[in-house]
């Protein structure tokens, strides 16, 4: 796997953050009306979101336990869902020790199938974290809370999203149609957080798009991007996942807005 600056983060960081984020998610939905709408996940209510988070973690844990070497044919796992939706929050929290045990006993360097770039067990820990973190934000917003995201985790989430996006056509077919004539988009961290100064560039070519290598101190300054978006890491993460719009005041935008529109149209999933 290609290392990009400080990404990926150490495996133990993911393992510990998954536990924190899962418990934060469960706390957010505890005592909330399961029928409450989740604005950032159209057609879902809190019960749907909670069931999704708990089921996904159990499925990922099954993949890690088996160290699967090829794409699974289905997602059938024993969920142990409680009888009532009001118990879903406790069900998610109750799964934390099992998930923690699986992550603790799994060798992150073990080779296994993954849908993204990194064909090792560590892929799934990183993926589990950002699935959980994003849905924790969804849940908190749904119950009227203003969520916060650790800057270092947010920046790593931006990296994880962009590294794996070229492989996401498996479940997001519009991604495979994202093409261009050499245009580049820069996503830049700004503000006072710990990720200030990081930048990711993607280039759209006739055969698809790719994340460009980082610019180092020994490389020439790249040409100005065709379009650029600058914001704090947490805002960039939510933007890439469709939870924000680049037209909001939190984002400093330059270059061709039509290119950004094309990007976000094809990467929405």
C-alpha cells in the first residue's frame, strides 16, 4: 500500500477509535424516537441507521475472523437483533466487546480480500472506523446535536475516502463514469486544526481518475489545480461524504465550479 504523509494511522488508533465512536453513536440514539428521520440518510430513520451500524460492524468482524480471500457471496451473519427497535442502541453497544476482541486478535498485516486498495486486514479496521464515525455524525444531527470530529481522524478519513474511491464502482457505479481531460481538483486542509496544510489532488483522465502522489520537498511545485476546495479537515470529510455542500461558507472554493459539480454528482453514494 502506498503511504501518504501520515496516512494510514497506526492500527491501534483505529481499534481504539472504533470503540469510542461506537459508544458515542449508541449514546446519541439512546432514548431517541426510532422513527425519527435521518436527514443525511434519505429514506432512513434512526432505527434503520442503528441496525445498519450494528449489522455492518458484525459483518466486518466476520470478514476479519475468517480472513476471507475472495469477495463474499452474501452478507448473512448472525445479528441477534432485539425484538424492539427501542433496544437497538443497547444492541449496538453490546457488540463493542466482540468487535474489540476481533480487532485485538487480528494481525493487521494479514493478507485478505478487500474492495479497496489495501488487501490486508487493516483495511477493514480503517473502513469500520469511518463508517461508524460518519454515522455517529448522522445520528447526532438527527437528534439535534452539533457533532465534533477529531482533526487527525478527519484528515485520515479524507485520505481513506480518496484512496479507495477509484475502487468503489462495485457499489457506486457512477464512480466508473467519472472521467475528464486531465483536469485536477485539490482538496486542502485549512484552519487551526492539526491537519492544516495537507492537500490531496485527483486528476480526471479519459480512462478514469486517480489520486496523485503527494508533493514533497524534493519535487517541483505542481501546476495550479483546475478547481480547489479549502476547509478544515472535518468539513472536508463531511463534504466528500455528501453531508455538506461546497457552496457553504465553511469552504473556500476556487477554479471551475462545473468540475466540482461533476465530481460530486459522480461520487455521491
